[in-house]
């Protein structure tokens, strides 16, 4: 093999290996759309406690409250693992249709999804600590009524998330 060809092949193989080594392609389902939404400049930003008029088309950034001041519709199902943490809730309007919805989080956090006064149950989840900018994704079977999203045990004072129907 020609030395230049060998060098080019080596560069391609190293680049491919480093892209695969970060874990972003190893989630249980593809998250490329969510990763692109998190990287986009035009994210919707709201404060914890606010109500959205519609599901965001892209990523939603929530400004959270310090743990002791965070308010929740129902107590988080899991106690925070951090001494200093942030949290809060966001209310969503009635969903456009019943079905499986996917919520993906940018950072480590606990998420509770509340619908009709009850915690919604996950039908699947996937998480990795080796994918920069994406921590976990959960899927839930939801009806067409309104939803409360609660996040807790967040180290930072903001978190990004996406929510969309699974097609």
C-alpha cells in the first residue's frame, strides 16, 4: 500500500473508532434527532413552573430551582442522590394523540411524568454516561390529556429535553 493511502486509511479508521467510542450510537434506540435538537441554537427556554402552549418542536431548556425551593405536582418518586441539586416541573397541554412518547434528557436527572394525577409508567428506557450532551431517554404510553414533566436530582441549574411521539 502506498504510504499516503495507508495514512488516509489510518486516519479514517481512527476517526471512526473515536466516534463509536463515545457511546452515542449505543443507546437502545437512535437519538440522532435529539442530539441535533440539543445542539441547535434555537432552543425554547422556560423557567420551572411554567406551562407550554404546545409541545416544543425541538429541544426545551428548563431553568431549574435549587432543590429546597423546587415545587412539584407530586413528590419525586426517587430521592435526590446529590446534596446540592436542582429541579422543577413544566406543564404541557393535552397531547395531540395517544401513543408512545419519547423524552430524552441532556444530563443526569430523575424524571417523573404525571398524567391524570398518576405517575406514568415507562415502557422502555436507555441511558449512557459516555455520550456527550445526552444522558438518557425514556418512552411512555400516554393518552391525549395534559402532562406534567418533573425533573429532580439535576446537578446544574438548567437541563435540556426533547419530547415527541414515537412514529
